[in-house]
C-alpha cells in the first residue's frame, strides 16, 4: 500500500511561527511548526486549548484574528507560499481550493439568511452556481445527508438542530470541491452518536471527492480513528507527528504519552476502571443513601394564545445509590439527566415520584429541614466560569457555606478554608485571588473545596468535568476519587460522556428521552450492554477499536 | 408572521390605554382644579364654572370622563380651543408640517447615522472612528436648543445660507435645518449603536465562515455584517420617534415651525388643558402605530423573531 | 466479507473500515521533537506571583491609565468643587446687577462681560453650577433606587411582577421624557410650587423605566448563573442570593447607564427651563441663563455661549466617564465571566 515515489505535498508548513500582538506584548502562539498534508490525505492536529492547533490551520486559509500574523516560516499550498498572500489571493483560494468547516454549528450560520441562500452564495462567489443554482444547492445539501433538501434550503438556521446545522456547514465547506478542507473541531459541540454519523459522512464525502482534510481536534482517539497522520501540538510547538496508529500505539514524546494515558475514550477501552471501595456492602442489606422512585418532571410549554403543551423531561425514573459509591447518570443532550440533578438538589420541584435521602422524603421538607438537607448534599456544576461568583474572592467563596450555616468564628473559618484548599491541592495563597485569575480546572477545584466545606455526605456533580481539557479532566477526576476514598463520599455523577463514566462510576444509569433505558454496574454496562442505545453510545466513543 | 402581528397588537392596546390614562389622570385627577387654569386665575361666576365643567365632562365620575375622552380621541372629535377653533382642524394644519419634519429628521439620522457608524465600526481605532466618537459625544452633551440657536445663528443669520426661520408653508427645503437640529442627538446615538453593532458582528463566527467560503470583502460586509447590524438600529429608530416628538417642541419653537410641537407648546403656555390632552392622545396613537410598524420591520429583518 | 467494505478504485484493494483507523498510502515519517526544546510543564499550575485583583480592582487598573477617564474625572471633580464652594471662584455677587452694565463686554474682573440686566455673567455661571448638578445627582439617585429596585424585583422573581412592570415601562416609553415632563410641570400642584425638587421628581417619574429595564436585563443574566444556583444549594435563601450575588454582579451596566444619564438629566433640566417650565426664574441655573440669553442671541451671543459651554462640558464629562467605565467593565475584555 505504500508508494515509494513521494508526490508533491498539497500543504506544507515550514518552520511556521505565528505571533499575536496584545497590550501585554507579543504572544508567540505557534513556533517552529513543521508538517505536510498530502493530496487526499487526512491529517489531524491534536492538542489542548491554547496549543496553537487552530491558529496554525487558520493561517493556512488567511483567517487569523486581526492582531495575529505569520512572523516567520512558510505555508506552501500546492507549492505557492501563502503565508503572506494578499487578501485578493486568499479570496481566490478560499471556497474552491481551501474550504473550511468550523467548530460551533450554532454560531457559524448567519441567523438572518436562509440555508439555501448561504449555500448558493458560496457557489456564486466561486463561479460554480451554474444554470440552475437551486437544483445545485439541493443536490449539495442532499450530498451532505440532509433529507428533503428543497424544503430545508428554504429554512432558516434556527429551524435546524445542531447536527443538521453542522451538515449544512459541511455542505458549504465542500460545495466548491476544495482540494483541502480545514475542519476545526467539527463535531465537538455535538452528542457522540451525532458526532459519529457526521464524521462518517464527512469521511465518505472527502474520500469520494479526493479532498485532503486538516482535522483539528482535542481528542486523540478521534484523531487516530479518522486520520492517516497525527500531529501533536503542545504550547505552540509540534512535539510529535507520524502515522496515526503508530502515534497511538507507540507514542514517543512524554506529552503524547501523557495525553494518551489521560484520554477517557482510550482509557475506557483499556479497562482502567474505577475500583469499588465498598464491595463489602451487599445491595439490599444496607439501606441506600439516596432512593429515587418513579421520579417524573413535566413542563408546561406555552405556545402562545393560552395554548399549552406538556413536555415530559423526566419520565418515571427510579434508582438507588449506596453510601460511599458513585452512580453515573449518562445521556445525550435533552435526555433529562440534568433535570434529575436539579430535583435531587431541590432546586426544581418534581411533578411526581419520590426522592428519599437517608430515609427522609425530599420535596416536602420544612424550611428548617431543607436547610439541614442542603448541608448534607452539595453540588458541583459544569461551567467552571459560571459556578464561582466573579465578585467573591476565593476565600469568601469557600467560606460562604460555613458562614451561611453559622459554623465557627472568623479564625476557625480561615483555618478551615486553608485546610480545604490543601485538600484540593491548591496553595493557601490562592484564597486572596479571584476566580478570573484561575484556569478552568482550578476553578473547578475551588468549587469542590466549597462543596466539601460543610462535610456533606453526597455530592451531585452535574457535568463537573465536561468543560475541561483532557489532562485537567483526568486530574480533577483523580481528585474526586481520592476524596471519596478519604471521606467516604457518595457521588451522583451526571455526564454525557460515557468514556468518563468508566473511570469514576460503580453504577450507571443510561438515559434517553427522559427514561432510563438501562441500568447496572459499570462492568455490566461496558462489557455486556443490553440495550441497543447503550451499544450505540459505546460504539460511538472514538478510538473504540484501536487499542 | 400573522400570529406575531396579532400578538404585538394585543400588547400595544394596553400601552395605548395606559399612556392616555396616565396623561388624563395626571391632568384631571391631581390636586388643583383645571378650570382655574382655564380662566387664567381670574375669578369666574359659578354658572360659568359649571358650564365649563359640563363642557369638559368634569362633572362626571373620573372613569366616565376618561371613557368619553377615549371615545372622542378614536372618533377624532377633539373639541375646540379657547379661541373657538376646532382642535382637529388646528391639528390637521399642523400635523403635515411636523410629519415632514420628523420624516426628514429620521432620514437624516438613519442614513448618515448608519453610514458613519458602519465606516467607524469597520475602521475601529483609526482616525475616522476616533473623530466620530468624540463628535458624537459632543453632540449628545450639547443641549438641542443650544445647537439649534448656534446653527440658526451661524448658518441662517451670519452666513445667510438658509432662512433662519420657517414660513407658514414650511416647505421641505425650509425644514432641512430644523430637521438636522431635531435629528442630531439621535444621529449621534445611531452612529454609536451602529458602530458597536458592526464591531460585534465583524468578529462573529458566521462572518469568518462567510469569508472562508471565498466571498469578497464587499459581499461579506454588505450581506453578512450590514444586515445583522441594522437590526438593533431599526428598533432604536422606532423608539426614537417618541423623543423626536418631544424634541419637536423645542426645535419648532426655535425655528418658528408651525407644527404640532408649536401648537402643543402654545396650548401648554395658555393652560388649555383639554387641548393638551387631546394632542398628547393623538401623539400616543402615532407612537404606538409607529412601533407596530417597526416591529414588523424587525420581524422582516430577523427571522428568529417571527417564531418567538 | 462485510457489505460495507469499500475498495480502492486504483489498486482494487479493500480500504479498511473507517472505524478501524486509516493507513496512508504515502510513507509517513515519525517525528519526535527533542525533549529539551519542548519540556513538559506541570498540568494546570497555579500562578502564585503577582498581586491578586478583584474584578473592580482590575477595572480600576485599566481605568486609571485611560486619558478619557482622567480628563472626565478631573473635570467632574472641578464641577463638584465649584458647585459646593462657588464663592471660592468668583469674588462678584451674581445677584448684584447694575443696569448701566447692561450687555457690556468683558473687562478686568468681569472676564465674560454682563447680561441684559447688567449682572456679571461669569459669577452667574459659577453660581448656576449648583442647581444643574443637584438636579443631575438627585434625579440619578432616585432613578437608580426606584428603577433599580423595581427592575431587580421584576428580573429576579419574574412572573406577574415582571409582566406588570414590563407593561408599565411600555406605557412610560410611549410618553417621551420632555413631553411628559412638560405636562407634569404644568400640573397646578407642580406649577405653583416650582423648585429644584419639582424638577427632580418630574425627571425621575419619566426616567425610572429605562433604568428598570436595564437592571432587569442584567439581573436576569446574573440570576441564571451557576453561582447563584450553587449558593441556593449551599442553603442561602432566595432573597439573600439576590442581595449577595445577583445585585453585585448586575451593577456594572447600571453604573454605566446612571453616569451617562446624569448628564442627560442636566440637559433635560436645561431644556425644561428653556421652555419656561423648569426651574423657577429666581433660581440661578445654566438652563435659566440660556433661556434668558436667547432673546439677545443676535446682539450678544456670548451671553448664551458661556453658560452653554459650561453645561456642555459638564455633561460631556459625565458621558465620557460613563464610556470609560463601560470599556473598563466590558465583560468581553475580562477573562471568563
């Protein structure tokens, strides 16, 4: 399969350096980067946020932000150096020579123009509209896997789901048959099963058209599965590149090794599973800490003119959590998993069913008992940027629960805050800082410290690690695991990412459309999934069959 | 779209009723007798007083008074002024003048505001942008009547480019200077709003995607940045019609324009409360209808609204 | 052989199934960067150097470097000092008017000349500062307290309170500030007791809905933040979470709009005085002086220019201050949040 004569590369990045000028001085986003893309080949650039992976790719299509520029090196496209090409030259190249599929399907289509218009103008700009542009647009949308393309072309972006919008963006990116397609995290905003479908489709289309793809992703498993070649970037530099499977199975650079060992999608396959702490407790003999029975939440959706529609977000859900164990509730967006978390936290009223915590009914608690309950059950939320009050110093943030519950005096509270910071491996000096000075992972550790302040028995983690980079995610998961061992905590872990579940959970509930479709121990779910839906979810974890 | 329109109309009816009720309440139900104001403080006989009270329905309970007022407003029966003229006839003569003035002012602020705003936004941080920003701040800071006097004095009296005051005919040409003065403050707001909106859209993801499709710079600006940036500007222009009506009182006074503002101001000065209430009622109707039109325009520009 | 197996059209060999990974037909070198050039760094290390900065401290740091802010702050301070101690800035008595000085141009000791009544223009401008500033400051205070409180309640609790306040706001929006103020100032109760306070109350009546609307928007945004949810889960009551978390986080846009509006209210006061329905004639104010000056515009334009200049510079300072604060508090310029 390997040809000996190497043809000319389509894209060649040579000693590329990109610098952004900021008020605090120049920032070197990319340095000494070298890699090539051969015609028809898929090359993945893998790295964490801030590694320079997107910046390198955007430079190749002349779309660096206004304050960024190529400071040295070359970008050779088909032999022509376009590192400093004029805007006019880039207008010629974009669309029909180099196409792009952007990251976020929600913000990348202009909300005020119909989808068909946005496809058609791409064709027109590149002189490919032909005699019957309408038909051509429909054909292009159909090729991207959109059913009813004629009708769809007449609709606006807000009438499309996320997956459909991404298909429309792929249609636009490939409409003019470019030789190189830059796909910037094309599916990271989508559910795994949708991600799989879309990437499969993209694969089929690009191989039919012979388009080379420069795929930018943070997921090494996905990169290895979809690309022939993987380029690993770290802090603006290329640390390793080579054949995808070789990189995955035989990583050389310590950073690549670290990335592979931390990626949940890969470790899940390796069977790095969570070891149960309380195996001596046999279910049935011990009363569970949390018992959820026939829990249902129905929303009234107003449809204008007094018309109402009922929407069942959570449908007759039952599960139990034993003390000191972790139960994960897994589902895609809209499955109702976060609604369960909010009802357990008593932030949302349930419509029907029971939530029993330590033998006590939650939901009709008196003000006083609710206050006591709050002390025993604490949340950690998803968005590390939103879960800490930007006005509060870290000290005030962690001290707040102690103050609310009137625990200790000023001196003892300060001591406690220091202890808590130590528990989450943050230096004590952090307490004078403010959330805006910390990274996402650090904020999440502060949120954990706050949750621990009242020595709760149960912590509800609502997508607590979903917004974090893989290495940071692994670090936070490890911290949660350690804390559970030390303090015998019970976790209700809400997540969309089945891969993470294996690292943390003892028991798993898989949810779809408000219902639990399957529940069991983590081993049962991963090794012998019973429902079709769970099998699909597991199969969609990228990199599934590679290790 | 139709259900959106009906919904907006349903929302505007209480606004109309509320605003007229507010004015009517303020004028007729607060301490101090409006009849005393009518007489200009001169003593009057009880017979005259009760005759006047009957004429303006003041002898009836408040809600009946208000109901009659609304009915008269809708049927355009606005009563007579002290000088014995039909208020509707006075308004009929003054209204076209003010309409011309307001249309000119809206045109000036809309056209120049958007043009300057777009250029400033596209060249953020360059000299044009800085100049426009400073100029707009100054225009907002200087009161309209000072601007009016200065422009009238410089352009009308010193340079004699235009006549400093407006004749009874109030032609489009004569109204240009007053319209400029009337629209200037709003023009400054439109420039700033357009500029902010353009800067925001310029860095929007969909604009980058449009560029990546191979579209020319001009097309990206006109099709993707401009239309999206106009949405908040249109909303502002609709709401601004209200402040134009307020501003017309000042501007028409300075340039002696025989419009509604002038009429209203004279009625206020003479203490002709019923005339004031009648004119304000008509203005509220105009404002509400104009806002309805803006809503439709808004829905036309932004498809997301139609389904909200 | 599985059905969905594809074949390479060139060599007829099966292409391995997508999900099994791809092997290139080209030879790919395996490159590893030298470790000394790309050293590993600690994952997510905590910055321990530098002074901790709250959001306000950070805003302040960027503010004090802005020329726009420095100029406007200095001007506003100057205006406040003039309003508080006018006698320090003018040795002339503004109420001493001699008709023989009528419309005299400026001379030593009377740099701006005299008005129609023969009063010293400079002294009147200096002493007129207080009324304008009082109107601006107190109207803003009332509007912020009333509009802010109503807007915060509407935004935080939603439901019927919100619906009622939204309609009420719409009603007031249908009556423009100047028009509404003219009507109120003509009411017997107001007309017969004209003072600085009637002007303040009138402007506040028509000014609060705008601030209520802005506060409502800011509160709704803060209300839905996770940190408010978190504080509720910690056991904080709904009302306390409003006071401790939601309001402090909604202050930025309110401060900006209030600062700009302070200037706008000063202009509105002058406009009302110009129309003869604002401050009573015996109160010395820029608006009254401009109003008086309009009759002499053609013979003595400087009589109008001086108070107008002072008024405009004061208003400009407040608007510029608002602009500078907006830039410093811009959420997009801040990290995160």
